DNA sequence: TACATCAATGTAAGCGCTTACATTGGCAAT
DNA sequence: ATTGCCAATGTAAGCGCTTACATTGATGTA
């Protein structure tokens, strides 16, 4: 008699139901391959024993875990939260479990996490952006773990991506800024090292300046890590430049919020004295005062699409296809006409 | 000759290094049990083969995964983010990997996630609060997976907890509110069903009223799910009550932010026309206008302590000990004296 | 020199599952 | 009554690792 306290195994269930272990396995994984009566009996045994399959064993034998991993740069601040939530919901609908790990924006930690998730049997991986060592892509390929990049779109990446065109989006926003009469533009960029999103946003800004006969070399840029306070600091420095910028474009809403806070501390009215723009359209952007004019990113849609695509890659072993989602400018109050006392720009749309 | 494209196994390494598989396993798990020269040879083989251990196999054989799971109610909004980040950092320091899953505040999903994580071999689990079916605690016990509750403190729980006293914290805040002269108090509470934190905060508020000779039965309470917009809606309803509350205490900063936004839309000045308080002291609370007076929770400290405690439980198989962290009121501008035109309360500390 | 000791390594038995293949037996067609 | 077929089930070989136990040979001791 087996120890009743011990965790029951497939074998215990089989014994109790008077069938072979294969049959139990079948009622678990392919119920229609076993006749109703037996199935019933096995189910009862499972119930009374309180049996739960041992995953490690299943993985070893079958190689599939029904789990998808996601490695995001940060859990603090909500950029990835909404998209990830949608990603998870869709996965859940398809029977997959999502496990997420965070890399704290550190490439070596991301590598570790990728390996950890693959080692733990993830069937597929969601990564953010494209910037990482070739070696890790090799690793993924060798282990045949499909991966998908999100929050960025690039046809050139080593893996397909579901995202938006960061450069184009920033280009568009910058054009609007210029149309409002701003020429003294400054930018607080996210850290561009190892972060294609940040780099492309900066590029978009420069390209737009060029396209409108402003010299991109004159664009003051301060890079700041993803923290409100860093945005504030950068803003303070920028305000000391001469000529003083009439608009500070930020690489994301978090930095923009910091900039806004600093403006307030400096006694500057936004957008009367200086305009500020964000990027991402996270919740923060709605609640600051004034609310941020920013680039809206379809987070939920991106998450859902990514889930469907990744599951498809896993199931069909197809290479996957990239999709590019549209973004649009979300007009609120932090961007104004240059020199216009106190009015924020109307939504031209 | 083995297929060079295939993933190398321990056996391949052993063959290449001319040792037994046991020796390879030893250099991986107990390097000092094998002599330097051999160790070197094995390491080289590992290197040239690009070998990575198969986790599932390791788990099956050894039962330890060096991974800790955390199931949080939501990844949207940042309440758990900061604490979790600290949790993860400490785990990483100790050689553990953190995998997180979100339950979307749904008990049945939480159950699923717990099982999923346990099945995937988590050595320990971090859960939020104490409210869940007894059955799931049984399951954890049967599988001998230590679990720790965070964001809540209770000596009575089935598992130890690292957190703070939600009721006491709210009690203290309410006392301050009352001291400022408020008697027409209202509350926007988080959903209390299955959420001890929300329930205890509500209780704390009522207890404080009682302690100060206000009838807690007269406290208007609206429960709202964790979304800014829901806070706004609830606030609007509350403002239609008569007598109109002079202060709206919110179960968390997110709801408070919604309330603030609504007040603004209604053309009410905070705290002149109405005071609003939050709870959690997440970043949001600093950036609203006016900034929120709220209860500060030591998120990072809690995360770090939880990690150390949980790892200890895993390693020593001890039952674990609960710890209660202090909170304090973070005075900002959204709470004012009743009837005082336009002044927010000074920090009495 | 013979023997006990011990560090270094090898042998092989699992861990709990899946699945290719083998077996069984009932039924329709002959 | 045979035969053949097929659905239902059983048998058993792994999956890649860890680890208790066995083996080996060098060293120290009497």
C-alpha cells in the first residue's frame, strides 16, 4: 500500500482504476481515444486520489509545456503592463500559461532569463524589441524555441515582430510640433544603448527636423533611464541651455511626467512657457496636469495579436510573420503653439 | 556520431571529456568533489559543445528548480511592481529565478496559476493576501511547496505573511482626517470580495469612526474595481449624496486618482471643496495635481524581506515567520482642513 | 610488505510521464 | 465458421538527469 500522504502518480491512478498507465495518460491527453466507461473510471480514480500530473515528467517525455514565456525590461511603470495583460488573456483562451520575467533593462540578465525560461520548457518566447546578441538568437534556434518581438516593428530583425514603427511615430509627432511653430526643440530620450525603441524614436525626431530644414545636429538630447525623477533632472538641465528650448519631446510618458513635474517646480507653465510631449500613452499621461500630448500605442491590440501569432508559430512551426500596427497622436494639453500665451494646441484631426 | 545540430546532453559531454555522466553532473552541482584536471576537461567539453542542462530532467531527478513563483492580482498599475522588483532582485542575488503570473483578481485563475507554477516545479510561492480557498492551501501542503503571503499581515493566516496592517494603517489615516474636522466621510473601497487588503482598509476606516463617536453605519461606501475610471465614477455618485461628503477616502491610489480627476471635471477644487486620500503611495500619487495624501507602504523593503524569508523556508523547510512592517502617512496636498478655503493640511509630524 | 583508509570516479537505478508498437477481441463480410 | 479489420488497451522503451552505492588506486601506518 502506497503512503497515502505521498503525491500520487500516474501509476497509482492506473492501479486504482485497473488500467495501464498508457490509458490514464490517454484520458488526460486524448480522451476520445478511450471508451466512455474506462474514461469515467479513470476520472474517478484521479478525483479520489487528488492526482495532478507531474509537469517535469510530462515535459521530459513530451516536450511540450503549454507555457509561453515573456521577458520584459521592467515591471515597474506600466508600459508593458496593458499589452502583457492582453497577451496573457489571449494565451489563456488558447490554453497556454504565461510566465513572465523581468530583465531590469540589463542585457546579461535578459540572457539569463531567456535561458531560464527555455530551460524550464517554454514553448515560445515574447521578447521586447530586437536589440540583443546574435548568440542568444542562435541559442533559441538550436533549442527550436520560437520567439517573437513586440513593441517594435522591423522586417530586418532575426525574429518576426508585432509592433509599431517607433521612428515613424516620432517623426509624425515631431512634424506636428514643428507645424506649431517650434524650432527650438530638445529631447529627453530613453537610454538608447541596447534599446531599439528608444533609438528609433530619437531617430524619428531627427529625421523630421531634417525634413523640415532644421539641423538635427542642433537637437539637444539627454538620455535618461526610465524613472520619473530622471526626466525631471534632464528637464532641469535642458532649461539651462541657451537658447532655451520651447518644446521638450520625451522618449516616453514617464520621462515626460518627470519633465512636467520639474517645470512645475521651476514655476514654468506648460504649455505656455514650454511644451512637453510624451510617448506610449500610458495611464500616467491622462492624469498629469496638464495632461500629456503623446503618441498612442495600441497596447492591447498588440498583446492580443502577439499571442495569436506566437501560438501559431509554436503550433505550426512556421517562421511567423511580422505585423505593423498604426499609432496616432493623442492630443491633450501639454503641447502648445510656440509663443501663444497659455493655449494648448487644438487637435488638428 | 551524434547529429551535431542536436542539443547536446550530459552524456555527450561525458563522452567528449572521457568521463562518466556522474562526473559531469558533479562538476555542475558540486565542483569541489572532482579534481581540478578533470573539472577543467569537462568544462572545456561543455564549452565546445555549447551544452546547457535540461531543466525538466534535472527537476525530475533532483526535485529542486531554483525557481520561485509569484502570483499577483494584476500587472496593470504599479502597486505590486516595486515590491516585486525588490523581491526579484533579492532572489536573483540568492541564485533563484522569479517567474510571475497574474490572476486578474480572479480566484479561479489564481488557483490555476498556483497549480501551474507548482506543477512546473516552483520551489516556493509568493501570494498576495490571505483570502483563498482552504483547498488550495491543502494542495500546497501536499506538494510541500512553501508559500508566503505579502501585502498583508496576519498572524491568523494559513501561511506566514510579510506585510503591514491594512486596518491599522487606515485607522490612523482616518483619525487624522477626523482630527482635521471632517465628519462627513465617504469611502471608495476596492472590491472587498476575496481581497482581505480592501476589506481590512474599509474596516480600519469604520473602526476609527467608531472610536471617535461617529456612526460607521453612516459611512457611504462604494466598491470599485481597480481602475482610474471606476474611481471617477464612484466619486461622481458620492458627490450626489446628501449630505455631501467633505472627504472621500479611497482604498488605493488608483481609485483616488480617479476621484481627483472627477473632482476636476466637476469643477471642484481639492482640497478646498472636498478632500481626497489614497493608499499605497505609488508613483501616481506624486504626480497628480494636487498630489495625494496617502498611506506609504514600504514596498521595496517588503519585497526584499519576503524574498529572504521565502528562500529560508525553502532551504530549511521551516514553517516561516510573519513580519509586520510599519506604514506611515505621506502628507501631500489632497487632504485639507474641513471648511478651510484652499489650504491643505500641514504635516503634523 | 600488507592492510586500512579515503579521495576520485564509475555504475546503474530510478524520477513520472508519453508514445510507438504489440495485443486483444468484437463485429461485418465472406 | 473463417477471416480481416479496427477500435480499445497494454507493454515497454525511452526522455536527460541525480545520487546511493560500488570500485579503484594512491597514501599512510604498523
